[in-house]
């Protein structure tokens, strides 16, 4: 069973930066597609970014150029560097691991990001 622990959220002013981390345990991290999703109050969960095992990255259009996803397979950790944050980025950010060998999805707990002056 894969366990994911996300951290790094907080309160930041518009234009500020945060770096989220998600540490994985209990699986073969290097083969997973790792992703970040978010859920804003009153809205459904939405895709933010992911990175596949071959280092291919995908982003939601509204975060391109501002967010960067990366992974460190030696630390079983995925990161989301968020720059130029906007109030619309306020949400609970959720870490996801997808195992392409069996189709299993794993979710961590959310870490709250609040962008406000």
C-alpha cells in the first residue's frame, strides 16, 4: 500500500511563492506517475500538474509558466514549486500517485494553500 504525505502549504500574499512536497512510501516510486490536484471551496477537484516516470511533465493551462513539478526518485518525493501565486490558486492541494502497471491510484491528504493579502 502506497502512502503519500503532503506538506508545504500555507498563507502567502499574491505574487508570492510556495513549494509543496509529497513524500511516498510503500511502493516503487520511480515507476509512478506523480501528480498534484487541487480542490477549491465549492468546486470539484481539478488537475494541476503531473510528471511521469520518464520525466515528462504536464500542466493545467492556468499554471503554465508559474508552477514547476519535479521529482527526486532517490528521496521518493515529488515537488510543486509555485511562483507568482494568485488568489485563484487558493485550494487544498492533493498529491496523487498512479501506477501504470496495475491502474491503481493513491491519494495523500491535502495541504492548504491560501493566497490572500
